[in-house]
């Protein structure tokens, strides 16, 4: 998995993605659109397992978190030592190492901006491979539209981009458009694309989702 210039196994990256819980707004979103209760879930790019644990909280039958960082996987395991429904595996967004059709829900959050253009397409194929018939894939990430949004709820980010234009150029280089990423998903026969914008408060974290049904 191409993660840009950040080393996710470095000392500086320790516990960045493990020492918190999911926001209640995400739980509401997840119940409404994914309904994970009694379903098998794969969390691609799980980091320290924050959202993997969130799915367990919402009643998932099993959750398998996949990440390319051995450090984050160890943190994820340590955070849930007695949770028998939750497991973690070393793998990437393009090659998870999991069997075909193993999940009712495949979830991927804050991953695609770490991928090269080629890996985004390969990653879409991997999402499709993991899904069972009638399964649902959800991809959550900021798109270029989100980055360039003038929504006053995100005025701090907009102000930073106005003051430091190089930051905006950096984001433009790594963030796909919603339409562009939808093309990668549709190429893999994930045909029921929906782009959802949920302009809640900033702590809702993300504002876009791609839902896919195999």
C-alpha cells in the first residue's frame, strides 16, 4: 500500500490511530447505511482498530481488520485482548490475503489518499473480491470536493489553505475526485454508487461515503 511519505511503523506514528473511540455520529451513520449487526465485516486499512472495534460495538458477528503496518496491528490487538469476534491480519489495500467472498460488509476509511492511482484501481478489485453476493462496500474518505469546500463548518481548514496555498496543492495531488474514484469502483462491477455528503460538525470526521453493492 502506498502511504506517501509517512512511515506508519515509525516511533513517531505510534498510537496515532488506536487511542480513541469512534464518534457517535459515525455509529449513527453506520447503523443507518450498513446495519452491521450479525454480519461479517472486513476493515481494510484498519490502523489501530478504532473502526473495527466500532463494528463490534454495533453487533457485528465477526470483524477482520487488515493493515500494512505491523506496529498498528499490534496496537489493535493490545486494545482488544479478550474480544473473540475480532481479529487482525497483515495485508494491503490491494492484497489483503483474505479468502474470496468472506464478508457481508467491506469497509475502508481514510485509505485511498495513501494509494497511487494504479493501486486505487487494484484496491477496488480487492474490495469486490472480498464481498459476498448482496454484500455492501463502504469507502469513507475526503475527496477533492471536500478539501475545496467552502462550507463554513470547516472554516479552520479553509483558512489554513488560504494562508498556506502549498498545503492545498499537496491535498490536490493526493485526493481523488468523487467522480474519479467512482470510476474505479464501477470498473469492478460495483454498480450502485452513491455519494453521500453529511455536513455535520467537524468531529463527525468525514463527510463523504461510497456505498457499493455486489
